[in-house]
């Protein structure tokens, strides 16, 4: 299992965290998600090969900004 980490802006509460978790867990190959609005960080555990672009697109589609 591998992990990808992202800095994410726009999460301000637990509900925001859940929005990101829900968006990412819909993708095939995502095994788990830990979102932390206080640290502006999202960690995604992958069970399969998921392109980074698909992960960032899901986060952004949920209304948040992935920053480098």
C-alpha cells in the first residue's frame, strides 16, 4: 500500500474534512483517507494505482484547492 499527501486549502471544519473523504473514497483504488482541516493536509492510502491527477481532481471537485 502506498500513500499520497496533499496540502489542501479551504477546509475549515470537520464537515469539510468529510467532504474530501467522501470525494476521494469514491475513486477505485483508494483504501483510506485522513483529512486534517487544522493542518490543511490530506493523506490518501492507495490499494491500487490511482493517478495523482484523479486524486487532485476529486479534491478540487469537492470545492477545495490543492496547493504545491
